[in-house]
């Protein structure tokens, strides 16, 4: 019975240690992201994280962007990649940018028109990297915030052909080419 108790104790301590490491990684990523936001005077408007990376969407005056924070050197060092886009043209209602993650690609779409955002139900992105290559698309339901993040897997970064903002009836209500 004593041996069973020791084995159980060993197993439980190993599990809690694993959770503790993940928690430490999340805390380290979050602290790095908060320091980045403070140092660059940005407002974080969207955030998602897991044990190995944290992705944020942000704005600062007339600029939007996405930033990815991740670990290198087996979790010892936090690195970041950032992609920004200016919202200088008053006629533009939607702008976008892309960033490369460790295993995936992320597209940050920013809807800077409240009326359009309220009417929007989903976003569809079509890709076409090569005129001879078959185009493919991704579509996602909209979260009612200015920042929409879409994720896709690919061997390389895709070229965005068009972005469609759709309403509840799946009709296009805005298009970015």
C-alpha cells in the first residue's frame, strides 16, 4: 500500500509541475505583452494565448496591428513579431495585415466603421497566389469588435485577393480588393 501511495504522490506532483510550467509560461508571455503595450503606448483590443504563444490586436491613434509573442530557446526567451497598418484614408472602412506564427499564419482585419461592424456577420477571405493556382477561401463569424483575427495553415504565406464582409443573409456588404 505504501508503494502505491508513493507512486500516486509522484504522479500527482509531476502533473502539478507540468501545469505549473504552463502557468509560468503564460505569465511570462502575458508580462512581456503588457510591457510591450506600455512601452509602445498601444491599446490592446483583442487577445488570445496558449502555452507557447500569445497574439494580440492593437490600435494606436490611426494605426492598427497584430503582435505575436512566443518562446525561443526551449522557453527561456520571449520573442515578438509585429505587423502594423495605418488607417490614413478616411474612405477606408476596413484594413488588414498578416503575420507569420510558429506553425500558422494570422490575418488581422480591422473594421473602422461602427455601422458596418454592426451589420457584419462574417468575413470571407479569398486567396490567389498564382494565376494558375486554384483559389481557396476561409470564412469566419465576426466577433463584434474592431479587430478580427483569422488563422490558416499553409506551407507559405498566401496572397490575399479579396476580403468580403457579409451580413446575416451571407450577402456581401463590403469588399476590400
